[in-house]
């Protein structure tokens, strides 16, 4: 056991929660013990208050929970009233079904067991996800049991499920009824482009669900080669950036400088991903889409995931590039390089040129990933505009 979470009853008037965390003595004595949050929960016998009155727990623990889609599944599965939907109660019900190494057990109660869902059920899961998304009031809970069992991971409001086969464990990402574009194919294409641009990404593959539908399988990077799980913490938690925040890629770079076991390598990876996000139009580059992963070597930046072109046709990025959230030109990217440990202008120029060349091949990659022509034309205009701005 790593430690104990203690959360008081809600404030009867304001509804706030007061919570604390304390490492277990046996964990602190273990030779391989490491801080669950290296910036906000250092290894100590002290009891640490969670300065988050709405949630009552430190951000690293909430990182285990799913976002909107998965929480809706949890609420429906356990028939939770509004007051029962607080983060501490969700963690208790999550048990070991989240991403990362943390598992949550309520004192005095047996650990909740979860059974993995096979990839053989992907077609059925897609149909159940569609039904839950479009007709939640009429969907029968018994009918949805497989979807409940598959659960979901952190990451947005789109339908998804956790599945596995004899080759590994995956996050399956399905189409949404609200999609105006073929988001599954577009994400597959963006991830493929990222790999061609030298971005270390999570492994992905498109899985056919009959003759017309498909899903994207993203290999889970929190599961190691031995089958165990590696701990993770989001940049949002590390930076204590709750609610609306104003942050930029420089802040991510500072975190890496402080905690990464290979800061030079990770800083270069982050810079490369920033440049790629700008050129591809990945404007949804929020802090939960950047994770620090802990393994036998220490902390490192996780593989890139949730890479998508500008499907929302937004003008601004979530994160600042330099001092602005609008797409920058090549000169701004060259100036920013020094914050990522790239001191020579020529070295930064080579990175920008290499990524520009890879992203310029988007028509071929989009075609290979079977992005519909109308979607390719629509998204392609935005990519071409960004490529023109960032020409060196």
C-alpha cells in the first residue's frame, strides 16, 4: 500500500471537501519507493492537505478517473445520486480499472475485482456505446453491462472502452453520433503523421467493425513488458492547474527540467511535439494530454497520444506558444527552442524543417488511413495554411 486518503464529509452549505494524504510507513521504507507526485507529494511521514476544496484529493489521484464519457458510465452503472458523484466516491468505485498503477480500496472492505474485456467484443461495444450516447434513457442496464465492464480511461467526452487481447491492452476509440467528420480516421492519420515526423507516439491501428464502421485501437503505454502497470501523473496535476488555466509549453518544459530522469531527451521530444501540434492543427493541446510516466529509470515524458488535426476549426491553441495561443510563425518557433534546451538556431531549424516536410505529406497519409475526401479537403486547408505560416 502506497498510502491513505482521508476525506471529510462535504461542507453542508458550500459542498466543499477537505482531504489529506499520508504515505504508508512500509511504502516509505521500501527501497524502490518514489513520490506519487514529485512536485506536490514528496516522500515524507507528514500528512499533506489537498488544496482542492471541490475534489478533496490531490490531482494525481483524480488522474486515475475518466473524464466525461467514463464518468457518465460510472454514474449510470452504480446509480449514483448527485451527492454520490464526488471524486473520493468515484475513486472507491473505480478500484483498479483506471489507467496507471494506482488502485483504490476502501478500508475495511474487500478489493473490487475487475475482469478485462476481450477485443472480440469490439463490435458489440461500439453498438452499446452508440446506444448509450444516443438513447441513454431507454438503454437497459443489463444490456449495457459489457460496456460498464469495459469502463473507460481519462480523456474527453468521446465514446471509448478498455479492451485487451493476447498481444496487449488497448484503449478503443469509437465514432461519436455528434461527429461532423470521420474523427477515427483523422486521429489515425494524425498519429501516423506524428510517427513520420519523429514523434514518439502510442502505437495505434484501425480496427474494422463490419463493412462501414471502425474504431481506433491505441496501445496502453501504462502497461509494461512484464504485464505490470507504470505510474503516471498529468501535467495538469503537476502544475496544480485546476479549472480555467493559462499555461504554455514553457511551463511543461520547466516541469521536465525538474523531474525527468532524461531531461535533455524529453525536452527535445516536447519541442518536437509542440512544433508538430502547430503544423497539424492540434489545438486541443490541453495539460491532461501531456503525462509524465514512471518506470524503472525514473520519470519520463509519455508517448504522445490524442493527436488530432483541427476538427473543431479553432483559431487558438489551449497552450501558449511563447506568449500567444495563435499559430506562430517559424521565427517564433526558432526563438522558443532555447526554452527546450536547443541552443543552436540551426538545430531548431532542422527540427522545424523535418516536421514541416513530414506534415506536408498529409494527403498521402490521409488517403492511406481512408479519411473521406470531403474531410481531407476541409482539414487540409487548415494544415496547408499552418504549413505556409511555418515555412523556414
